[in-house]
C-alpha cells in the first residue's frame, strides 16, 4: 500500500515536472493525470495540492469546472454523442435515447461492467457527417439507430 | 536546419517548398483534416501508401488539410507533371488500386474527378502558377474547373488560402506560397506604428464574434502602460456547428503563427499564447509541429530576421468550457483557474492576462494578417462590404446539400450561400431558416434570404456573425425546439457567477421545455421576452448578455410556431415528441416488417406483406421506424 | 475628482470611486447582495445595476464595479434597471424560498414570486454571492471553502464536499453570509461548521471559551506569536 502510494507520487511528480511545476499549468497537469488514470482520483488531486503548493480548494474548483474532467472512473470505451446543432437538427437526441436504452444507463453514467461511459459532446466539427457518435476516438458517421447494436457489439469484444 | 535570417534564406526555403508542392513527378494528396479522417481518409491514405510501395510506383504521397468541401470527403487530389490538378471525391480504400491504375493509364474512365485546377493561386503573392505549360489534355476538357463548380465559384480564399493545398507540416510549402514574406516585410522594413496603420486601413474586424476593429485593438494595446504584454490567439471555437478555426489550425497553422508574430512586433510583445479547444487534438498537434519548425528556422525565438526582436508562442489546451471563448474567462483559464469572466469595464488590452496588457484575436483574424501585410490594407479593404471588409469563412451545415466550409467576401447575399454554394435543401424539402452566430446568434428566416451577410446586416436582423456557423434548417426543424436546444446548451455552459445568466437561463429553459411538451401557458412568450431583456441587460459577460438571442429571434420570426405549440398543442415541424403522432400510410406500406424489427417497444406491428400499424399508446416517437422505412410509409404529424 | 450626475443630483467623487459608493455617500440607496466594504467587489448578484449615459449612448452597468467619470449621467431606478432587479429577485425567490432576507427585499421592492418558476428545494438560503468564499480566501487566507462545479450546479463548500481539513473554524464565512445559509453550531467548548467539530480554547484569564484552537494555531503560525501568548480573549487583553 505504502509503496503503491510512493509510486503514485513519483508518477505525479513526473507529470508536474513536464510543466516545471508552474501553477498556471494546473489544467494541463490535470489533463495529463486524467490521461494516465482515465479520471481524476481524489487521492491524486490531494497530492496535486501538496506537491504544487496550491490550496486543495483551487484544485477542486478547476477539476469540477471543466467538462473534460471526470471525478469518477470512466468505462473502457467512452461513447460521445455529438450534440452540435447540425447533429441536433438531424435527430441526435434519438441516438442518445437509443444508446441509453441499449446500455441501460443515463447520459453521463458508466455501465456496471465498466465497459461503456455515455456522454454528450459539444460539436465535434464533423457536421458533414451528421449525426455522429464518437467511440474511443473513432467517428461513426451518418449513424442510424439500427446500426447501434452492431457497433456496440464490436466494442464489447 | 539552418536559420532564416535574410530574404535570400527565405527564398531558398520557398524554392525547396515549391519542389514538393509542384514536384517533377506524380503526387497524390489526401485531405487529412479531422472531417476527412472521420470519413475514412486515414484508410485511403494507408491503402494508397501500400499499393504505391507494392507496385513500386514513382509517386509522392502527401497529406493536406481540408479544401472545405466536406460532403465530398475523403478527397484525393492527383497532380501529374504537365497536367492540371484533379480532385476526386468520396474515395474509399477499395478504390485506391483503381485510382492508381487509372493514373498509370492516363485516363479518367473508372473514377471521374469532380473538378480540375489548371493553376495554383497564391493570394499572398497575388499571382497564379499554371501547372505544367498550362495546356489541358483533351480527355480532361469535360471536367469542370474549380471555378466552374458552384461550390467554389463565388469563393475568395484569404484566411483559408492554403488549406487543402499545402502539407500543413511543411513550413517550406507554406513559404513557397508566400508565407513569412509578410513578416519579413513588417519586421525588416516597417515601424510598428506603420504596421498598425496598415491593419487599421484594412478595416479588419475580429472574426471571433464581436467584430471589433483589430487595428484599433492593437493600437490601444501598444499604447497601454507596461513592459510585459501578451499576444493571444483564441482557438477555443465553441459554437456548435462552427469549425473554420479548426480547419485553419489543422490545415495551415503557420498562417496563424505568422499573423501572431506580426501582431506581437507591432504591439511590442514577446510572449504569445494559443488557446485551443480541448476537442481539437489534431489542431494542437499540427500547431505544435509548426511552432517547432518556426523555432528551427529562427522565425520564433530570439532575434527574428536579425532585427533584435524576440517572440515565442506557447499552446494551452482548453478543458471543455464554452465560456472560455470569452476573453476574460479565457485569460483566467490560461492562468490555471476556473474560466469565470469578469466585468470588462477595464479592458483586457490594458489589464488582461496576469493583469498585463493583452491583445486577443481569434484564429481567423490572425490568419488574415499576413495577407494584409503583403498585399496592403487598401487591397483588403477593397474586398467585401463597406464596414465589413475582407472575407468571412462560414461553415454551411445542417439541412443543406453541399456541406462544408466556404470563404466568401463579406456582403455576399445569403441566397448565394444557401442556393449557389450550398446547393439548396436536400430531399426536396422547403428551406425555412439559417441559424447564424451560434448560441449567441439568431435565426434568419426565408423571407430575409436576400440579406447581404456582414457584421451589421446580421445584427440588424436580430442575429450576429459569431464565429461563422450557418446551420440551415428546413420545414422539419422546429424553431421552438431550436430555441430550447440553444438555451439548454447555454444553461449547462454558464459559468454560474451571475444570477441572471445562472438562474434566468435555467428558468427560460424550463418554460421552453414546457412549451415543447405541450404544457405551455398563455403569457409564456411575453414572459420569455421580459426575461430576455433583463438577462441581456443584467448579465455580467457576453455569454449571458446574448443568451436570449436565439429565443428572441425565433419569437420575432416564428411566433406562429410558438402559438401552435401553446394554443393548439401542435408541433408544425413534427419534432416535439409530446405533440406528434407516428402512423403508417397503408397505401405505400409494403409490409416489409422493417419497422417491426427496429421498434424498441413493439408499437409497430402487422402481418407480413400487409400494411402495418403503429400503436399510439406504446409508441415512444423514437424515430427508429422513420429512419429505417425504405418506402417513406411512416407519417409524422 | 470626477463630476457626475446620479439621479439628477450633481455629485463630485474621487477618481476610482465605484458608482455604488458615490451614490451611497450622497444618500442614494442602491440595493446589493454581494457587496461588502472590506471585500473586493465581484459583480455577481447584479442587483446593483444602474443605467449610465455617456453622450447619446446608454447602457446598464454594475455600480459596485463601474467607476465614476466626468460627465457621466447615472439613473439608479430607470425602467431597464428595475426590470433587471425584478428578475433577479424573482429568480432568488424561486431559488431560495426559505430566505427571509430575500423575501424582505422583494416585498420592499414590490416583487412577487413568479408562478412559472418552480421553487427549488435543494439550495437552502445560499444565493452564491461568494462573500464567504472571498472572505475565506482574501481575508482569512485559508481557502477552506470555495465554489465548485458550474452553471446551475455551482455550490459553495469545502473540496469534495467533505474535506474541510484546511478550515480553522473561525466562522468568518458564517458571519459575512447575508442570508444565514452557513450554519455554525456552538456548544460551550465546541464549535461545528462545514461538518467539522472544533475544540474551543478557554481564555487563560476569564475562562470563557473564545476561539477555536485551530484558529489560534493558524494565527500563531502566520504571526510567529506563540499559542500561549494568544490564549487570552480580546476582552481580557
């Protein structure tokens, strides 16, 4: 347990060092932590405060203000339904509701087996392909409800 | 790589660039901006690469950004020595071998290019270079030139001049197109005041939404007290449906960097920041590589062009907050804090980032600067409209045939953009409105289709330029739902600092949700109007101050739709689920059973080969049957 | 010195004075919820908005932040101003139905609850004026509480809604709270705030429990004065 914590601290120090410990790089540091852990673990955030000499409250403010940060573990596959205007007028809401039914979770939640996290994203800028859903960074274009079960099956493998 | 210190060095790099831009051998270019990759450009590139290697072909394969015509992606351009450049649309990995065979044979039999380019234009150099000797082989005469394609015919590209034409990772190709010559001219031959004068003369207004004259901003920042000043590029393009800045950052990052160096020299700044939206990883990557290259060449760093002037740029990634497009919130975010705006009674050009004078312009604005420097402010002012000079990039998306990015002179009639460039509304439906300006903008109705699009005309029509998103809507788009959509967007993107925005927008959303759910009450529209005025007047920043715009503009032009929802319990566009019914047209239904298969609740039923029915009580109006029916037999009313 | 007109009254005020201050110094009342004389203004509540005129152009500004200028004409009660204040109060009546302070101001200004706004049940009396947060950060200097999340979900509290380890139990946040949202329970030798209990220190002279031990230790650390030397209450000093 103790060594695990020491390892975590070493890992965090490496991340902080990338930004020369600059307090103004807090957002970038949190992004790197999320990249490493897939979310922002509370224990690590507390370490950030200590290591960077920033009040924990400031760290918490930033971590909860920005959409990109998640304080809860996310699934192996992040499913992002584009909620841009072009996708909206082409029925993105129906895709979202379909995914909620298929995955049996609400938007923002993670499936019990931690395979999928369902999220909405503000415009991916692929408006010519609307409506789109991004799964693990792969864009699924002109998506219809009919295609959803097959697509999810591929990610379940 | 040796540093560029003199004009001779710059010209040498340009020659190197020209050798890869228009090589002596055959070259294939794949459009690899985000939208291209999303349509499968990566697979196409790999397939071509594999084939070229396996067949040991003497072909150069290269990546470019986006030419803007997203609806034709993946786009592959082929340039053979002595021939016009040919553009092939919707190329798949499977088509790669055929395309290569066709090139070897010198035909266009199997896959037809959709346009040809006889010459390569450089707006910076003010001249075009013909490919080969300029003659067009007989078999290519039937292919229209790019200027004959309606999508491109009315476009004038300044900000997106190089997108889709050069390899964004090649600084030499950028230089070959006249890049960094504006910087050379500014740094070695002009006084900062003269540069600012030139930018003021150009009439360039900020492309990020507000439309503030860029030159005046620079002047105020230059004259502001303080030794340390910052130059910031706002790449936090947050308007849904707008992605022009992404395209520039991905496809031509040096245009932004060069613009910023010129601006920094004029203002007297040595530190620059580019704040890029979190959702744009490719833009971050390409900008990062471009900055590295510029440093290698000495165009960033110490003593640029031996002038004694130092300047460098850092990239900061956003973390998903629309409000960070607001300048004071963006600066708070750059400082590492939550992106909360502050009242701008003291301007950021005087007290901005770390309380120091800071000049912020957006990506498109900066990208215009090198062109203004090389061609002159007067030239730029001669393009576009009286008080809105130059061009503007728009993302024409939604219910429109030719979806993509277009750059047109300011003042171009909306009609030209929707019908000539955009090719009109698909599926024979009726054009209803164009939404401009993102969540801060409004809807321009069909009756104003002749409107000349510029900062002031859009404002008069109750909308705004914003960053240039144009979402086209047809008769199947509900305007109350659109108002609800934007208000819901802004509610979740409000920083929560001031009461009118945090609480007021939320209450407006409640009321709009009620109207969409058939629970609207008499007086709701009037209440929304009164609230809107108070929120516009009372909010701390521009997000709240413009939040009611989508509601006000839809009430102004589509009051009848609000009334239909509230008084008749009807959604004329057939969108609001509580107010619509799905049914099967028994005449056109073939009884194929597809709707039965996709219906999640078992509401669609019927015997094989007999007309089906939809049970109203169990139907959830999810639309699955509608999108799966091949015979258009599902009615929504 | 700047010469301006507020509600028709000619006023002279030193440069840099916010309109709010200048108006109050001249007996003109402007309602506020998030302003406090010892804390930097933040312009969050928007109740203090006024309409200003410079030449032909008029606009709405927050009087706690906007400073007096020569030739400025200020109307503190114009119809546009009142429309903003009415909405702000109607919104707060719906957000904080339990708040007596909000109800009183609303009654005074003749603002009735808006029946189209459903009443919130989960916000208590907190109007997010941030006086507590700014006091904790700028005056006390411990940053024990702050604002988390954003938009309508914005809340005040310690990090992770639990970790108040930075808190010294000074109670300044409860003292400055305009609506009485922040609860501080006091028993003889114990104080409870933000879910944490604080041992109180008894005065060495009179024996009265006068301050949390944590607070004395904090002051000691900051000033270098020993806790023993701080162990006498203000009345006995």
